[in-house]
C-alpha cells in the first residue's frame, strides 16, 4: 500500500486552463500561477482532492506532447519558480502532484533531433531515434524516422538507447529535486517498451527510497490486459478505459449489465479476477475524450454516475470543470476539451462530489475492499465492498423512477456514508430516482 490508493485525483491540462496560445509564441507569461491566484488549489482542497495530475508543463511547440526541452518549464506557463510555487501550495493543502512524463516521442525541435537534422549519421544522438537513412520526409530531411501514430511532428524515441534512457532518468531526478513532485503520469505507456518501463520503475523506486515515500507511476493505457503495464516492476496504476466506456454507455443504453460485467471481470471472483488488489485510475472524462456532461444523454444521471465512480474498485479521477458539469467534445481539435476557465465554480454537483470524496476517504472498504455483485437490473446496480472490519453495500439507481431492491443484506440496519441517514433493510430497500447510496452495514 502507498499514499496513492486512498487518493482522489484531479486532472488539469494547464496549457488549456491557463489560456496559453496553442502555438508557442516564445513569450514568457506566468500563467501557471493562476492555479494559486484564482483559487484552484483551494477549490481542490474544498472538493477533497488529494492528488493532482498536471498534464504537460515543459517546453513544447504546441499542445505539450511535442516536447522541445524536458529541462525548461514552457514559457507560456511561466518559470521553474512558478512550478515549484504551485507544487508547494498543493503540498500545503495536502495535495500530492504528478507531472506528465512524455517519454514515447518528442517534437521536431527537441535538441537531440535538431542535432540529427543538422549532422545526420554523424550526430551523437542518432541512436535516440529509429531512423531510415535511405528515406525522406515531407520536411525533406534526407532521412525518414518512426513517429507516434503516423503524426510527422511527433518523433518516436528509441528506448533501445541506454544513453537516451539515462538522460530521461536524469530529467526525472531533476524534476523531483527541483519541484518536489510525488510521481509521474506516463503518457501513452501502452506504447513504451516493457524494458524501459522496468527501468523507470527502478528509477522511481530509487527516488522513493531517498524520499522515504512512494514515487508513483501511473501509466496511460487503453484496452487489453492491464497487467502488461501494471504490477511488480512496472506501473503502480494505469488508466481504466475499459470501465470508462462501460460507465457512460451503461447509462445511455439503460444497460447496467455492461459496467457490471467490466467490474466483475476486473475485480470480482473467479474465473477472471484480473486486478484484485490493484488500483486502476477510474474516470468519466479527461483531456482526450468528450466531457461526461456532453456524453450522457440524460444529465440527471451525473450524480448516480459519480456515485458509482467513487465507489468502484480503484482510484477516482475528476477532470477540471467537470465537477460542476461543463460540456465539451472533440470538434476541430481538442481545444473544446481543454478550455481556459477563469475560476472554479461550485454547484449541487460539486457539493455531491465533495460529499462522495469525504465519505470514501473515511471508508476502508471503499478504498481497499473486495468486490461482489449483489443485484443488476437495466438501470440499477448493487454491489458490496468488504474488508476486514467493514462492509459497505453500494446501490445505484440511474432511473428517473424509484426502485425497490430485494436482497439479503446480511444485516438489518445500516447508515448511509454519504448522507449519514439510517437505513432499514426490512421489507426491501427503496432507491430514490437518480441516486447513489453507500450503506455501511451493522456488524
């Protein structure tokens, strides 16, 4: 166990939230301090957040994933002192910080690739990339190179180069030393060489040993067996896209069996039981997918959906602005998914998420407990989370009608961890429309 498992994660795409121009104009602006000055850190603290993921903060040409300098904070965001001030303010508020480690590819103006463009095969950095010296590119480089997903300005790194890997390890050590960060989100970890992931684990463990605290690695993965990237010698956690799809799709299609299948497959009993004891990063939206308030056909389902997100096995993550229900989808790029916002807002949905975060933080069963399905209907799902000394029954009703659930609770009474209300299991349990209840069972 580490500090990460009980976390409530909040994700910010700083180039977007802080209103930076899409293309790097080379003009230094201290936009990152907006997180302090405009109340975002105090907002996170009030919400119950305990860990912040900051998407790319280092110098790049455009969106942050075309890095040009791992050693310099993007001038559109500010300076190294600004980043350290943000991390320090987060720590004062009890919030850990993970930076985005973009190690699969770089931009064409990355110093080592510029050297290759200038010197060709004579460059000392030629081995850092997968180059075909007999090819050419649309830029007329006189050679061709491997890219990420066929994007010509995203140059894939060759992690078969020990020189490159040592350079990246030195960068990570400098980030921890200079900014006091608590770990990394690994961009497109599903594309990274397993040997390189293992090397990053060694580096992270060395940092953690020196700190006397876990240095966490959270890998971005899509689908497939997450054990390929998570576990001993690899990432501590990965992004749970399998459950993401089931979460919103179950609501839209009145088919709770879809998410129930995913939860049982990931955390339930045999024959699957793929990730029991592991803490995947769960989310309903992020900087790459439509806002959940846009994705849901019925926005009234936001409350039961977040009630499910915070109660399922794993670590919940909320994307900035979604806690009060902003909308956005991918149209003509990702700008709408990564908007500039003046200041955080608060409404009934934000109140609800804060209540969920507080209740989860006080429940060992909801953080570390096992998973057992109790009842599944088209718009209702009941399951149990249990650990030694505590048992919680989670009841989700995504219908606009009340529902009476009949099941053996194994006890007569309970208290709702979210509201503090007493609950009597006798005669069936009525679920209010569009609701989530977490019943702490009497022993």
